């Protein structure tokens, strides 16, 4: 990886998850993080300056696959990592068809695993 700052957007309806990821990545350095509790705000504000989007699948306002579809309509070329505690093969396959680069299960086995996945999708 180069010394380029990696711009990450986190979209999750659980503030605790957002804070945990943001705190960890901030300590690692090399990341600029933008967070969204509301997926509609994310769709409005995310642009092509974002390198990676960490996107929760299950949210009350709209699900992550719908968010992913809306971001695709905006031609956002960020790598999307879907996050879910309720993974089903159907959701994983659908998110891949919609353009997700990968997915990770919550709770994370470790935040280092999440960071490694971020780096992996950027290769």
C-alpha cells in the first residue's frame, strides 16, 4: 500500500459499531473516515472521493443492498464491503451482483480482520 490516505465511508444504523470502527482505524492512521447513521444521507453525500464503503446490510430505513443499488446508479466506484450479523447466501450473492467487493460478518472476529479486508479490496 502507498502512503495515500484511504477515504472510508461507514454506513450503519448502530452508532456503537460506527464508533468502534472509526476509533480503531483512526488509531491505525492513514484513513479519513466519514460516517452515516442514515443511509439516505450517505446516498446524498457519498461521491467518488471515497475509496471504500463499509455498508451494513440490515438497517431499518433501507437495507444495504438497496443503498448499494442507489450508489451504483450514481456511478460511485468505491469498493463496497457489506457488513452483516444476519448473513444468508441469498443476501451475499445479491450484494455481489449489485457490485459489492466483499462482505464481513459482525461481530468482527477482530478489527484487524476488517482492516485487512479493506486493504485486500483495494489491491
